[in-house]
């Protein structure tokens, strides 16, 4: 048979065993002549493996080693499952990284896959590639199916003494087994020794970790033993329906038997003593057990999801109690569910593909679909429907029409709720929650609508958390709930964030304010609620003006000042910056004064002053009547060395940018020249007076001399003195007063010249004091008469020098020795 397989090395080695030179020669010849075929052989076609196992696949290959005169050699061998144009080496596949290995010994290749996964279930192929163009060859497929449960065990005799647990599947290398004797767990290990059991015992095994799939019982004595077998390892049932589990047991003369569920062990009196399910309050009235011909059936009605559990059967007889460890039937109760599996992209006629299913849909059933409660006579598990957002769709198994899946529908009753009841103040935190009624459950999107825009908020949660709420967060919030079948929009939830005023600005209606203007101050501010306003002038609250505007219909100078407004609401108050109102006005009527007051004597100087209130401050200009050019600038106009022509009306003009105002003053200059004739007359009178005085004195002296002549001429000194008197009077003219020649009898006379009787008159009559020395001459200079001259309209100015000469004369009479 080997020649047909070609001349591969293995065969040649086998042939060498014949060990004769002749045969060797023959073989070489034979090999030269008989070409091997392109071929791949694999040792299995289907491999079952339990998850986590290490799976090996073997293939050997052959090819002609010479063709068309050239030698053919193998360049590459590999395994693949996928072909993407060219087969893809498993070693290059990411999902197998680190888990696969291809090793070849000569033309025998083995693929090893460690730790297999359910996703490794596939058809594997081996391929070798030669250096001949087109010289590659692919083997048959090897189907690997990886399962995560049911290792499909059987108990077998390993040898005379031991039993082994055998599987039709590849099991993990480190597998160990749980061994049961009559339903009782008695050993964990690779093998079971027959010595642990008697001839009547029933043995079964389970893969550790997969105890829910034990092997069928194995009777040690081969033909008869007690045993319990279950019709199903797992059963799936619909919520609300009924289920029956069957167990057959081979037992004669059993005294008691019952079903129990290990999940209910917490309810038992003794955790090691299972209790009959019929007595469990949870199942009360819902379970029924029928035992007919060594077949026990447990029926549970009105299934609830929490009935999902494992159920076991045990019995007792006089010699044996069937153990409670062996796994029974696992029940899964599920509800039906409509799943939206696909949505057509077409917006105009949106179709949805619905699938009716459950976690473990019992096969072989027909379905029923219901639209808004009406049976629409559709019996497939999938249903393609034109989406109508008002529709509610459900399904059921046709045998259990009343056990319907919850209806699917587009969201309805979408609403927004928030965790606040009072006002929201800046800085608060706020939770918003969107809820709606929808199946499948809705996704949520949040929006905030303000006057100008609608913006979507970040996140897709049903809840929005506004951590430290800002005024900018104010707005109308709403959410949109949507699932595959439609969407629904909530009402608005208005969030009006309250806050204290943050700014206050006061502004003036215009800048340059003139008396009489209509002026208003405007206070602008923010704050929620809208703040109230009060106004301050120079830090004093003003009574009126509560609004944001303060109005002066006609502003006056008294309104000048610094203004600010205070704004506030219940959350706080603040003052604005201040603004200055400066009311400008033209000069008021100037008040003018003459200093010194009264008539002005010619030759003196006078100040004319002008004062006016004005804003801005006035400038002053003095004009003389009938003169167009200003006489002087400035508030005070000083006229020095006044002469007659200076008299007259002067007016002062006070002026600023807003206007001017005049005030007049009349200046009267009085002078002596007008009454020089009178002065001359007075002088004559004075001279006459003087002469008369001198005459009287002379007469008196004559009498005295006559008396003294008898005293022998001692009078010479007296005579000298009289002569001196005359000299003295001439020399002391500047002093205005004659020296008292004689300290004895002194006579002074001051003559006052007054033009106006109303004016105060001054005259000093200074009594002469006894003089003891000549150096007191100067003191006597200050003894004078002051004469006030008052201007009166009827007088003309007169010369001051003339005046002085006319003012006074002094007459002295010396009568002391
Ligand atoms: C294939 O490889 C062998 C040995 O490496 C060589 O002798 C032969 O010529 C090659 N054949 C072709 C077709 O390249
Ligand atoms: C279980 O094993 C038996 C024999 O070993 C085989 O006939 C049967 O098909 C297997 N069942 C499964 C589900 O693999
Ligand atoms: C159990 O047995 C009863 C009666 O033989 C049968 O009607 C029922 O379908 C069986 N249940 C299962 C789950 O096989
Ligand atoms: C099982 O679920 C039902 C409703 O589904 C409930 O009334 C009952 O209390 C549950 N029982 C247990 C034991 O949890
Ligand atoms: C399902 O419905 C179709 C048409 O309504 C009908 O022809 C078919 O027989 C039904 N299938 C079953 C299993 O009832
Ligand atoms: C949706 O269903 C309602 C009532 O079932 C019907 O009036 C309406 O026309 C339907 N709309 C569409 C788009 O089919
Ligand atoms: C809802 O959100 C989830 C997760 O973001 C997404 O996978 C799903 O497609 C969304 N459903 C709809 C109807 O938008
Ligand atoms: C605003 O100014 C007025 C006057 O100075 C003062 O009485 C008042 O307390 C101030 N208000 C605030 C909020 O500071
Ligand atoms: C006039 O004003 C000047 C300057 O102010 C001052 O020096 C002078 O004394 C004043 N004259 C009189 C008469 O008041
Ligand atoms: C003041 O006098 C000046 C000069 O004569 C004159 O132009 C002006 O109109 C007068 N002003 C007033 C308010 O009388």
C-alpha cells in the first residue's frame, strides 16, 4: 500500500527495514518511477472540546518530489480558518496569539490550540506550499466545536480495578471528576476504584466544575442497579406557564420519594436533610407530583422567574437512601421580550425589525404578534413593521397567547423634574431628572432654550447635575427621550437663577449741564429679581427717585453734587460708582464795592471790587462809562492818584462761558481847588485873628514891662526870649505847631475845617505839659489836629497842599516866667 502514498521519507524508512541491498536498489528504482501524489490526510473530521481544553489536530501530507525535471521542495506549512483571497495563517491571527502552534516532524504536522474558546469553533484546514509555481495543497476540513457545558460523559471500565470518566469531547488536561455512588458524592479524582462499591451500587461521574452534566449511571454488576435519570438536564420555560420534569427511577419497594430544590436549603430544618418541595410555602398550591411506574413527574404551575432553580428527585427504601448530591434538572424561567433588531434608515417610511425572544426560547413554537392588543396573525419570530409612534407591539408564543412579552413603544409621558422647590439662587446645585415611559428604555438628551438659542447639554444621562448654578444657566430646560421607535419631548422646566446685583452704573443724560437744563440720571444694573433703586446725593439719600431714572426737569445750581444709586434686591445691595453733576450758570448780579468807601479825595487811590457768583468762575472786566475799551481786567480795579476826571460811573462786567452780568458803581472825586476863594478868605480871617492875638499879647507885655522896669532891668532875658519866639515860629513851620516858647501859660487852638456836618469831626485839644528840656521839641510835633474830609456832591476836588495850609493854625500865648 505504501508505494501509492509516494516515496516519502517515512515509507522509505519502513522499507529499509527489509534490509537487503537488493530491495534498497529496487526501492530507489521504484521511487524514481512511482511519483507520490499531492495529498493531505488528517486523523479526524470533527472535534468536540470543552472550553479551556487543549485541542490537537494532526495531518500528514505528500507531494511528488520531482516534476518536469526539477526537484520540488516544501517551503511552508500552516493552518487556517479564514481565507481573505489567500488563506491566512492562524499564527498571524490576533485572536489566536500565543495560543496556537504548528509543529511538523517530517511530513507529519500537528496544530495545537490551547485554552480553546467557543469562538474558536470553526473548520480548520492544513496547507503546504512548495517552490513549484502553483505547487500548494490544502487538506480537508477539521471541524472544531467548543462547548462551555455538557462534556457528554460516560463511565467506562479503565481496567479490571478502575472506572474512568470518558468523554466524547476533548476535555481540559487538568480535568478531575466527581464520583457519585447511589447519588452520593464520595470521591473526587481521575479514576474510581471498584473496591469502593458493592455489586449493587450505581456509579456516575461528572466533570468538576460541570456537575450539572453528570454521566448516566453505571451498574457495577452490569445488569441491574438502582438509578435516577432525568429526562432533561436543562429546561427553559416561559414565565407564567407550567412545566413538568420527568425522572425515571429504577427502584422497587421504595417507601418514600420526593422532589426538592437545593436552592431552598436555607428553608430546611436541617441543611443536610432535603425537604419535600410540596411542603415549601413558596410552591404551595403550585406543584403536583405524579408517580407512575417508576417514573416521577414534577409539575410547577404559574412559573415565576425566581422559580429558576435546580430540581432533584430522591427516594428511600429499607436498604438504601438515594443520595441528594447528584444533579437533577435545571429550570430557567424567562419572559418573552420584543427586541428591536434593526431600523430602516429610510426616514420617510421608517421600518423596524422586531424579534420575539427570551433568554432560552423554547424551540419549535409558533409566535403571535399583537399590535395595540390586536392579534395581527403573524406567526414568525421576527416581524417587520412600519413604525408608528403611537403603536404598542407585543408578541407571545402561539401556545401561550396570554403570556405576552411586554409591549414595545416609543417614549411617552416624558417629563422633567427637579429637586428644588424654592427659588434657585446663584451657586445652588440643581438636579434635573428626565423620565419617560418607553420600551426599550429611552436614551435622553437635554436641551436648554434661551431667548436666542437652543443648545444641547453634554451627556446622555437622564439626570443633569448643575453643580454651581450660574446666572447663565437660566433658561428653559427640556429633554428628549428617544428609543428606536420614536421620541418624545418634555415640557419646559424654567430655571430662573436669582442673584444679587453685580453691577450698577450711573450715567448722565449729557455732560455739560447748564442751569435750567432738563437732566436725567440713569442707573443701570442687573440682578434677579429686578433690583429696586434709591438715589444718593453727596451720600445723603434722596427721598424721591425710586426708579432707575432720576429726573431734573430744570436743573439749578443747588443740584450740583455727587450722585450715586444704590441697587438691591433680597439677595444683596450695592452702590454704583458716582457721577458728578456740575451745573454751570452765568454770573449773578455782581456786587461792587469801593474801598475806601465814600467820596474819593483827589490824589488818593481807590480800589473798586467786583464779586459775582458764577460757574465756571467769572472773569471780570471794568469799563468806564462811555468808554468802549475796558478800563481794567480783574476783580479789583485800583485807581491811583485820583483826579477829578476819574469820577463817574464804572461798571464791572462778570463773564463766564455761560454769559455775563454788569453792575455799576459811581465814583465821586472831591478836590479843594473849587473852594480856593473860600480858603483864601479863611486865610485872611486867620491872619486877622493872628494879628489881633499878637496885638493883645503885645499890650499885655507893655504893662508887664512897666512893672518890671522898676526892678532894675532884670527883664533883658525876657526880651531876648520874645525875639526867639519870632524865630522859632518861622523855623518850626514843618511841624505845624509853634514851640511853646514859654512853659508857663499855654494856649492851643485847633481850627477844624469841615465840609460836611454829618461827618465826624476830629479835633484834638492837647493840654500842654510842663516841658523841662529842649529835646522834647519833636514830641510836640505829634500834637496836631486831624481833619477829615468827606466827599460831598457839591464839592469839587481841591488841592491837598492848599488844604494843609488851611487846616490849622496854632496860637500860643506864653505867660510863664
Ligand atoms: C526547489 O528547491 C530545490 C532545492 O532547494 C531546488 O533544487 C529546485 O531547483 C527548486 N525548484 C524550483 C522550481 O525552483
Ligand atoms: C455523547 O457521546 C455519545 C457517545 O460517546 C455520542 O453518541 C453522542 O453523540 C454525544 N452527544 C453529544 C451531544 O455530543
Ligand atoms: C414528562 O412525562 C409526561 C408524561 O409522560 C409528558 O407528558 C411530558 O411531556 C414529559 N415532560 C418532559 C419535560 O419531557
Ligand atoms: C418570587 O417572585 C415573586 C414575583 O415575581 C415574588 O412575589 C416572590 O416573593 C418571589 N419569591 C422569592 C422567594 O423571592
Ligand atoms: C404561519 O402563517 C402562515 C400565513 O399566515 C401560514 O401559511 C402558515 O401555515 C403558518 N405556520 C404555522 C406553523 O402555523
Ligand atoms: C399610526 O396609528 C394611528 C392609529 O393607530 C393612525 O391613526 C395613524 O395614521 C398611524 N400613523 C402612521 C404614520 O401610520
Ligand atoms: C442609547 O445609548 C446607548 C449608549 O450610548 C447607545 O448604544 C444606543 O444606541 C442609544 N439608543 C438610541 C435609541 O439612541
Ligand atoms: C451706599 O452709599 C450710601 C451712602 O454712602 C450708604 O449709606 C449705603 O450704605 C451704601 N450702600 C451699600 C450697599 O454699600
Ligand atoms: C487796594 O488793593 C490793593 C491790592 O489788593 C491793596 O494793596 C491796597 O491797600 C488797596 N487799597 C485800599 C485803599 O484799600
Ligand atoms: C454789560 O456791558 C457791556 C459793555 O457795555 C455790554 O456789552 C453788555 O451787554 C452789558 N451786559 C449786560 C448783561 O447788561
